């Protein structure tokens, strides 16, 4: 222990052993260099990096989001998540901004039953299920370990039902065995979990199902074959039986969409697959079919039981039936490019829900992405006990079909195996219209984020290398920064890098910039945190995500599409949104209290024009009822 | 408590409370009338009715026999049975007479694992299974109650594997889920248990299976449809997967074979189905296919959770394939007619086994029938705690195809829906040859039973009503009585009843006789036990089983087939065998020490000639190693 060199001032309970100290017994000075944080008392870093406007439990570890639904009885939207590896906790929201814990923040379903002696994994909810009550179809776990890189223990994962009759505070397991007692016959699966229930009239029609039949995809894959989604159909009104309809989608082991540029890896195993259908406004049961999936990948050679790469992808596809029904991707991308972003779960949020009634929003599909707090438990030395919470959900995102008109019909637009596709072309104008997945912060959430004090930084053009401080910076580490960056045509393929430095002080800064050479948004975290210099497990590596800025025609003029950036900084959580179709989230664990400055950043290659630069301070407290 | 009127002399520990007394602390006088036996100290009746030559555990409740196999490594035959509702115990034999407990008489597999938190039901063994070791496929139970008369709780019964690597003393469950995780899709079963593994080249050929493929039938049925055997086929060399081949046999709910005369009821649910193939010598893989089943029946109206009738049947059938494979009965009968006889389990005993090597027997199919000790737990007031053991297995039986030649070709022989069938006819002689299931005490067992002191009672003809004492009777309640009874042609259809009184004294007697009016062997127990007059739960009802004595040609003379009787009395266990094709077993719980006399019995209608009347005394101790 080198506390004498550190910023920790022990309070009155200093004589007690560190492990006995409460968080109140230690005062930390964020104006001096940090010690090795893992030497601090448990709980002492609880507030240090805790976000304000995000969904996370009162304490402990958050895992995959799941169990979302709109309660037909109340109109409240329920947002759930794995909690402490001991089941699923849940909260309600009537505005997609503030949340109320259910069951005092404890789990609404825990493992330990006959079907799930070892664990409860992700589940999804039929809002009007058994007896008209919210009914959870979840993965009941009997054996561990489970990992795509090792032989699968038969019976490890089954799918069981639980019903809530108390408004979602408790989901009571049916007193019976699983409703899906195992994978299809003799399938040597890599996983068989995360059942996602949905309705889809296109499938109803193709499969001659009754209207409003429920389906479920179960995520996993087959050893030696590759990742897959297993499709099932509701068989009876009690949801007791689910008819297997085949691997409606499967990919070869460790293959990619296209060359892997735009959507990473199909990898070795699928997790947390959601299926839904969208139009340009949001959810539309007759719309284009999308899925979001987490893919479990690895550098080679594979290390047993280690998933070193987690890609959080979306995929659009066509559904057809030739004997069995199949899903064929036509575009795919990242739902979030962050290394720790994973396991998204979404749900239809109907226009009749409380949030939508208040905001006037149409039917939407709202997705929450998980941001692992400890590199998927690989961050050795991370001060988990000191922080006493790990991970968060990212802000709720509205998904829609996004159309990009007036794109110059060139190779940049026509690339295949991409995260967009050409939907029409205008030969006389020399343009095409593109389609991709639109990803944006839920409108109510964004409005709440922007509801605090805001100020505008004058736009400017930078042509030389430099870091130009804002005239005014936020006073805290809770803000939204929005800006538009325009680049000359010469930027294409150049070495230009331009963006912002945030969370900046003399000791620390994080740089977020667009880099033309590889069409990427980069989050340079090499100087993000003084704590990374003293404490293992605080990641300083750069984050990167691909965003192609197309050539577009604006009033007859060809130009590079403007970069439309929104950065949400919620203490240590950074979410970068761009152009309605890009998201990258990561941890930025700055240490110093005064690391709140913002600067323009440019590397001097070519020029950039910043405009509409706005900062909204404060964010909002997502948990007004918590003590 | 009316101990003052009773025959119980309390010993030195009399001052202790009854529940604290050991069996040694009480001396019971079997020369005076019994008290209400349920008032006696626990264990005090342990020896009273305990059989000597039968298979039963050192103490406690015996249930279904199962888990039999010949260990390829030792040649020993293993005989198992449910024990105390807490798993399966097992013993070995090298002679089908004496047995050695495995695991000190404790269970070799117990419930409480992930797959079987509630119970372990019957299983059967692949002798050269996983890694060449004896491998048990058994029913792992997760939910109770289970009964054909109530809705089935999904997942209650699954089929799991356990392997023994210590000579059968312990079967270690595979650390995985069930290999048959549930009934076929959306089957609303009445039961799904008692997997019986077998090999059959006829099925191999019909189904284009690899040679020596293992099959399993699982017993049960479907609600609203009827009882059934579900057929599965081994899919892989690790026995991990079993391919469902259909309900190869099913019957309508509560239907019967023929009019129900010869084989009782198919009833509401099948249990403990065995499948095997026989010729006239014993087991032959290419022989005629038989099954034994327990059927769960009920008087009407059905009382929920009560099986008031348990029929222990055998069925012969043909196997055919028309799309799926099916089993079609061509004859059926009772494997044992006793009310408490049930749940038989057999196994191939190869000629290379130790018992067969010593006896020179060919390949055989040896079946053990269970004799419930308390009317399937319905005997209210039975002094279970006083006895400290409940039930037994019956003597091992060799099964074969039995041919009955020179039967007069008349309606008696030609009855359809019977427990025999005509296999050939000789028009000129006016005879047919019949075929049925041959049921006899295993040859080694029978030889051992007859190895004690024996004496012959002179044959005699009785023409008038009377009970004629033997000149010599056994000194104990452990003996075998053999005799042949010949009847005149006029006996057919008459009121003639003739047989023996056994276990007789001035206070008690049991009459076993053949009754022509309904072609039945009757065990009249109305005067069997003085204890039945003081103690509830000691059943005095008559037992009855059908045996048709055919008209046969003997040297050109037509006569009624001779009744060839063998009675085994092993204290309270009575097994009645007749004509190589009939068995009826029951409890005869005589009380008085001197109830050992035997008499001829005749009711005076017509005449009967007794011949070859022999008594062998003493039986043998099946458990020489027990203390």
C-alpha cells in the first residue's frame, strides 16, 4: 500500500481494517494523482465514475439487458437486466428517461429452481401471456461451464416459463419442466439460449400460422458448423410447446459479412438474437426484418473458454420459405462499435405505451445495449470491489430504416457486403438512394438529456494542427456535445483527423475524432485516465468504429457528407452517435475533478469546418427514487 | 392398546417407550392369538413373515425390480430393485438362488441430482455401454405427483444415464442433462418412464439399423388416447441420443385384449414394459417377440391418483413396418395373476453367464416379478413399521415359447383373444398345436428349492367333499408342494373344486384349488391369518387366476389336461405355478406357529385323482452373507 503518495484521505474510521471500512469512511481527493485504486476500501469508488442518466442496478454487476416489455395493464415500459449473475432485475419507466426499481432493486427472478439450479440466463416476455399475464420465456441453466470453445454439456440450457402477477416485481416459475427441454435432436450445439419472443405477420403468412402467433429465436450454433438462430413457433395457447422450424439462419464458423469491414465477424456463436421489423418511422409488423445479435469471436488460436471479441451487430435480411423458412442477410453492421458493447435487447414499444403516449411517438423498437464494465470479466485488477458496481446499459435507442438520398452513384456507395444497400438509383442524376439501419437515442431520452443548461460554442474552421479549447466548457462530467463537421472533397482518402478533446485537463484528455484514412471514428483513450497509470484493469486502448461519409449531391453540388456528431458524456460513460446510423460507446474513466474541458481537435491535414457546436450540461437523474 | 389380551411378551426393555424398543426387546408368542399388530414396537415383526429364498433388501420397502444385467467382466447376474423410494439397490448371483448385496444393501443410485431431484425410477442396463462399462438408462424424476389420472406435469420424467465402474456397487450419473429430455413433441402423456433397453435383429432388419443396435421402449400412454410403448433407437456410440421411432404399440384407453378374460386390461397406462424374443428353449434374438407390461387400471369412476388395479401381463406380437414400425399383439396373458404381482423386469441371461455356465442352461430370459407388500401402499393399517420390510421380488422365472401339442380342435382351443394361439392343426387327428408363453421357476432356483428334505404323500382319489390331512406335513412354513390332479371329462363346466389346504391349523388355513366353473385357480385367504382379525391391512380376499385345462389326446384317448401344480410357500409368500404356463403369487400371512399342515381339498362335485404329491422342506437361504 502506498497510500502516502496517493489522494486518499482516510476519515474517522481509518483505524479499521480497509475491508471493514464503508464508503463513507474514506474521502478521495480527485485533485491529486490516484493511488493503485484496488488498494482502497470496498465501496470507496462508488460515485467516482457512476453514470447519472443510465440504467444500472443500485449496486453490483449488470449483465445482459432482457425481459423488456410494455405492461398492457399499466402502459409502463419494463427494462430488465441480468444482475450479479443471480437472475434478472427490472425497472419501469414512463418516459424512457427516469426509472423506478422493481422489487427494491433485487432480482425479479433468481436461479435455484428445479429447472435452473445453476443460473437464469436471458429471457423475453410475452406481455399478454399465460392467463393474460406477462410471461417470461427464459434460459434455465443446469450445468456450467458453457462456452462455444469447449464441448457442450447436454442439458445445460433449457427454456422455461415464469409469470408475473404483481406488475413485474416477481416472475414465478411454472411448477413444471422446461417448455423447450433441449436443442433439436442430436444437435451438437455451441449454445442454446436467450429465447427472444416476437410476432411477425410475414412469418405468419409464409408458415400459414394463425395471426399473431408468437415465435422465438434461440441463439447459439453448432460445433464444427457455425453460429445459428434456431426458430420456433408457438404451438398452443398455453405456450407449453414450441415447434421447431429449423435453423432459419446460420453462418459458417468464424465467417464474416462481406470481408468483415462493416459488420465484423459472425464468429463462433450467436447470443442474444432479437428479431423485429422496421420501417422508416420505427416498428412496423409488416416492415423489413432485422435481427440484432451478439457474436462470440476470438483471436486465433482459440483459447478455451475465452471469448476475446464480442461484436454487437445488426442484420437486415429477407425471409423466404423453401421447405423450411430461412433468413438471408442483405446488410449488416454494428449496433455499437465499442469493444465492451454487447448483448443488446430490444422490444416493441407501442404507440399506446405511457412513454409514447406522452411523447406522441409511433410504434417503435427500443433497444438497450449492455456496456460491460470489466472487459467481460477479463479486466484483471479492475477495482471492482472499490467501485461496488460494474457495467451499465447504454441509452435506449430507437431503431428504424434510415434512407440516405442523393448519394453519388460511385464505388463508395456500391460496395457490397456493407452495412447499407442501394434501394434505388437515378441514372440521370447519377445518384442512388441508400438504406441502412437508423440508430438514434430514443427521442424522450434525448430530450431529457438536452433539458439542462446549454450553451453554444462558435463554429470555426481549422486548417492546421492544433487543440483549440472551447471558450466555455462544462463544469461537470455530465453533458451532451453536438456538432457538425464538414470536410472538403480533398479529405477523402487523406490523413485528415478531426474532432474533439473532451474530459480534458492538464493531466488527462480523451480525443474523439474522425479519421479519413480508414473511415473511422476513433476514441483515443491513451491519456483518458490518470488512474490507468496506477491501476491495472483500466483500459487505455483506443476504440474505433467505421463510418463511411458518402459523396452526396446538395443542391447539385457534390460534397462529402457532413459528419453529424453527438457525444453523450455521463461521467465515465461515453456514447458517440453519428449521422443517425453510427454508435460507439466506451468507458472514459477520467480521474481529475477538473478534467471537464472540451477542445476542438485537428491534425492539420486539410481542413475542417465545425458548426452547430452545442453543449448541454447536467443530463438528468434516471433514478429519482433511489436514496 | 390391548396388550394384555395379546401374545406379546415384553422383554427387559419393556420400560422404554414402545417407539424406542428394538426388535430384540419384544418376544412374540405365535401360539396365542395376535394383538392388533400395529400396536407393537417397531421392528418386532421383522421375522414373522419374512421369506427365506426370495430377493428383498435387508430391510425397508422393495419396489419395482430393474437394473438387471450380466456383468460381462464377471459373469455374475445383477438383480436390482427400487428400494425405500430412494433409488435402486442391487445384488449379484452366480446361481439364481443365493445373492450377495452390493454396496452393503444400500442403493447403488439415489435421487437428488440435477436431473433427478425428486426420485429415481426404474432403469435398465446396457452391459457393455459407455467405455464398455455397465450403463444404466433410468427415469430421472423432477416433479411429483405423477399419475395417469391427473394432468401430467411437463418434465416430470426424463431419461438419464449412469455408469458403474466398480462392479455395480455404484452407478455414477453422467454430469449432464437427460439423454431423452422429454416425451415426443407435444405428447400429452400419462407417463413416460421405465426405459427398457434391448437389442433385436428383427428390428435391425426392419429399420435398417446397424447390427446390434440398442433400442429402448419407454412405458406410458397419452391422455384421452390410451396406454402406449414409445420406441426409441440408439443414435450414437455414446448412447447420448435416442431416436424416436413412434408409438410402436398403443391401445385405446381402458380397453382389453379380447374380452378381457385372459389378459385383463390394457387399462389407462403402461408401466415397466420389457421387450425380448423367445423360442421354445428360452431367449433367441431371432425368436418371437414378447413384451411384459404392468398396466394401471381402475374401477370406475376413476378416483384421482388411485390405481386400484395393477395387471402384470405378457404379450406376444408381430412386428411390421409400414412407414413406422408397429407391434401387433397376437396373444396376451398374465405373467402373474396375483393382485399384488406387478412391475416385472427381466433380462437376457446368456449361456456364458456364471449361473448358466454352472447349470448348462442356454440363453434365457429371466424375469423377476414384484410382489407389493402393502397393496401398493393402499393397505391401511398394515404393520409396516413393525415388520420393517415391505414386499419382495418373486422367484426368478424362465420364459419361453411353450407348445401344447395334441389339443383337441374344439372351441376351447380355438377361442380368440386368448393367452394362446393355434399354430398348427392336424385335420385327420382332429387336433391342434397351441402356443403360449411358458412360465416356470428358473431351473437353478427350482433345483435349490427342492434340495432340502423331501417326502411323498401317497396319491389318492377323492369323490366326496372333504379336507383330508396329509400323513406328514412340513414342520415349518418353508416348503414346495408339487402334485398332479386329474379330472374326469365330466368335470368340464361342473362345480368341481379341488386342491389343497396349506398353512393349516385349528385356527387358520389357506385353500388353493382349481375351480372348473370359471376355469380358475383360487387362493382362498378368508381363513389364512388370525392376524387379519385383529389388524387392518392384512388382506383376506381371495386371489384367482384363469387357467384353461384343454382337452387333449393321450394315446388316442381324449381327456382333460392334467393340472400340474407347484406351490412354493416361503413363509408368507405363496407362489402357485401350473402347467408350465400359469403363475399366481400372493401373501399368506398365517400367524400360528403350528399352521403348517397340508390337506387334500375337494368339494365333492365329481372326482379328482391326486398323484405325484411331493413336499420339499426348508427351501434355502438366498442371503447367506447377511447377518
